[in-house]
C-alpha cells in the first residue's frame, strides 16, 4: 500500500537540511503519521546518499561438524622490522572445528602458495582427511591458487572487498596471537627483532590453552582426542643453562652455556635456545632453567641510554618453512655548577666545515667499517687512483705496443697457415 507524502512535509524536510523523519515531525503543523515519515525517508534520494551506513553484521553461529571441513587463512604483515630469520610476514591457518592454529613465518607473499599446498598435503598424510573448504580474503597470494583448488575439488570462499568481518575468525585469532606475543616480549624484555619467535611461542601456547568456546577443552584435545602435556612449558625468554657439548676434551672449559629460552622447536623433543656468548641459536634437551631471571632485562639495564644495537644471531640447525626501538629508561638529567677552569676554553666553531661529523644511523643493523686500509704514502697522496700515477704519454705508448704485439702475432699465424696449405 503506497502512502502519499504531504507536500509540506517534503518542503520542510528539505528546508531543515534533510533531518531524520522523527526530527522533521517535531515541527508544528507537520504530519505526525509514522507511515508518512517512513515513506519520506525511503523516497528521499538525498538522505540515502548522505546517511547510508553499512548493514549490521549478524553474529555467526555456524560451526564445522568435523575437523578440517573448513579452515580459515590469512596473511599478517609486512612488519616494519624484519625478524632475525629474515621474515616479515606470518601465515595463520585456523581449523573451524577445533580452533587449532598453525603459524608459518614467511619472508614474502610469494611463499604463501607453496606453504599452503604443503599444509594441505600434511593434513592429508597425518590425519587422513582432505580439507573441504578454505575461507580467505581476496589477497593475490590466495587467488593465485584458484586453479589448484578447482583441480582438487576444494571450495574456496572469499570475503567481499573491504569486509574483513566475513573472515572474522582468523582476524580475531590474529588479535589473540598478537596479544600473547606482546605479553611474552614485554615480560622477557626482548628486542623487537625476536618478534617472530614470540609469535611462534604464542601459537604453541594457544593450542594448549582451554577455551570456554570449546567446552573448557583445548584445541589440542579437540584435534587429537587427548589432553596435551604441560611438562615441557617454560617461561618464555627466561635464563637457561644448556649443557656444553663442544668442550673438545678441555677439562677446564665450562660445561654449560648461558642462553635465552626462545620457544619450542617443531618436531624435536627439546627447547630452542639462544647462546648469549656465541650469538648462536640451537636446540637442546639438556637444559636447566631459571624462570625468574631474564637476561635481556639485565642487558638493557646495563646498557647506556642510547638504543642498543642487536646483532643478528647465527641460526644453527634451523630452516624456515615466515621499527620499533628497544625500550630504555630515559637518563636522569642533573644540573652541576659551572667549572671555572672551563671558562677559558674556546667556544666551538659553528658553520659549514666546522660541524662534528657523526656516523650515519642507517647502518646500525649492518656490519660496516670492518676493513682497514693501510695509509697511503706521501708520494701518492695526490694520486689515489693507480691510473693517475702514470703519465698520459706512457699510457698511450704501452697500449700501442700491446696492439702491435697482437697484430704481429696474427700475421705470423696467417703466414704459417699459408705455408702449410
């Protein structure tokens, strides 16, 4: 049933700058009918063009019936600081049924396609199941697998453009991962270059943390059918003493190395450690932990007020499947009385050519100025390039002699060839 709108209602609606129908009806003499107000808003093109908002996203209550019926994928990054393993991204895969999460550190988007193929093959081999549906955004790293999904009869669901809410489960999982990763890093006072290890440790912890959404069970238990073990868990970033196997028979060499605990290596029954003295990352099972001591906190407290430069450690037995400064306490400024002996010191010259040159801060993360050259003798101080140390005539003469030698050799070869014929 079509409701006619009085002309005065349209007129006053336009005069008042297209307010809401309720506000328009408050003007004396305007129709108070609700049907008239609703018809006014639906028929006003200006109101729709000015005030239209996005539709409310309903709460999703759909869940997969079995594991790997539906998985959610998303790529996080790039982060402004490259991890010491060379990664700037991490790929997140979430199983809709068990809420189990898999994390992979990646150096770039080009590795996502191959990593996702390897994951599908791993699930098929380890769990004897084939993934039915994959849900992701419209990133090119996922759309490039459209042909692969079609050939393997995998349904690929993508969200609408600029609508991450439709891939909300993995988006919220990103927030969960980063919350725990930040907590681990702040607790251990770790440099920002170790954000990748914090993310991997967070994923390991999440899979073993009970959730009310899963009936107070863990994702590990929902996936494998048995409760996980907590005996191997330690405080991330704490002090660890690893048994030194590289003493080479020396009876007076230390039998342990001071290390930092960096997480749990995949496929190994041990812990991942960073040797503080040797700047080496390795895995070991012979470890004694001091879970209340954090070596990086001691390093920061002993350092100066300037940001510390963290050298990239050497990776031992590690292969990858994925610009904040360090937090330092500001120095305390104290005022001292002027020294009378400094009154006669000449003032510093200012201006071009008198400014003190400082090394560039752009090369703080690189090894620079490691090669020392011997000083140039006084005789060659004006001619640093070797070509400048000889005259132009000598250079032309030497080149002419060289060309004559080559030409004469070719003549001799032709003569011998002619004699042979």
